[in-house]
């Protein structure tokens, strides 16, 4: 049976690239199970992708935190969003169990480190004065750990590609921006709320994987706009810093001539943008970035 049939080829570069042929022998030697148990790999990807897109409108229909206060639904029933998240977590756990309980299997050495991190998070919670809150934070981190392990194996098997990741991220950005931008542009809303800024922030690197098409670049720009209008300090700073580092890396990795000129252009562009923010919004935007307790309005207050 070929490597492709065994699920050891991954099309991360739009095409089909087999980058782990040596793993076939090691897997047979170690007695590791196949990466598509009972044909569930594709269903795992499909259910997860659909659930991630559906969760965006569900979190707006059944909001929590300051968003719920702004929308006047402090006591919103969060059962449905929680059930969807539980479905995603259950599917990932099932896939991991069927493909091998060892988080470091298939050469994923980071898996054991993630497991140790989870153990540390839960253990340290019992030494904290805020036990309940720490346990809640720990439970929120568990899905990310399972997602990392499952995603690695699905990618290794060729069931997750850059194209799939871009499409899911693009759908999330479109749906999220349709809620986030109108919400934050309302003058009566409080600025500095999350409003899905962290969600679209996570989508930008996925949209820009490898050689992104024009639509992916366009949606990354839409995601950037959605982040900026929230005026969420952490998200905006992460976007600016991440964009700067991404630009530098792309220039360094490219085969273009005049790299020094390109680097200088990026630095000057970031400087100009920063000066523009300071000059135009020194009493609004920058204040929110630097003061976590500021309450400023967009529209009517600027």
C-alpha cells in the first residue's frame, strides 16, 4: 500500500506533497494505528469546520460578558454554544483515542510538552486562592491542546490542507466581521470590547499560509479592519506586531533583490502609521490602548 493510501502525504502546498515517508516504517515498527480509523478522519474535519463557523453567530445570539451587557441580555442561555463546543471537543478526543492515546505519537514531540502544560495548569490551580476560576481557565485550555494534537495528525494524514484552513478561516472572518464592524461602529457602544477581535486575529495567519490567493489577502484586510474598530488593546498590538514580524520574515525569505530597501520601507511604513495614530487619535484610540479601564466611544465621541 502506498504512502498516500496509508494517509502519510499532506497537501499543505495546494498540491499533494508527501513529507513523511519514513514515518510509515516507524509506525509499523511501533504498532501505531492508522490515521483514518473507520474512515472518520474526513468527518472529523467536516464536523469541526462547520462547528467553528456556526459558533460565531451563536456567540452573538447568546452573548456573555460585557458584550451581553451591551446587548441587554446579561442572562442569555449559553447552552447551545456550549453544546457545539462540546461536540467539537468530543470529536477531537475520539479521533485522538482511535489514532493513539500518546500525545507525542507520530513524531509530535510537542504533544508531550502540551500534556505537561495541562498538568501544570490544573496542579497549580490547587495552590491558588481562586481555585474555581483557575480550574475554569484550565478547562478552557484543554480544547486547544486536543486541537493541536488532532490537527497535527489530520495534517500528517493529508486530511487538512492549507486550502481547507483558508476556506474555514475565510468563512469565520466573513461571518464575524458582519457582526463585529456594525456593533463597534455604533456610537452608543463601549470601545475596547473583545467583539470577536481574538477570533479574527487567529484567522489572519491561516488566510496567509504559503502562497495565498487574492481573496485570502482581501479577507485578511477585512479581518484587520474588524480588529481595529474594536479598539481592543491586546488584539490591535498583536496585529501590528505580528504584521511587522510577518513582513520582515517574508522579505528575508524571498529571493527578491534590494532586500535592505524593502526592509527599510516596512520600517518606515510602520513608523508613519504609528505617528498617524498618535497625531489623530491621541485622546481616543491611543488612550484606550494604554489604559485598560478607559471607556471611550467611537463616532459620537471622536
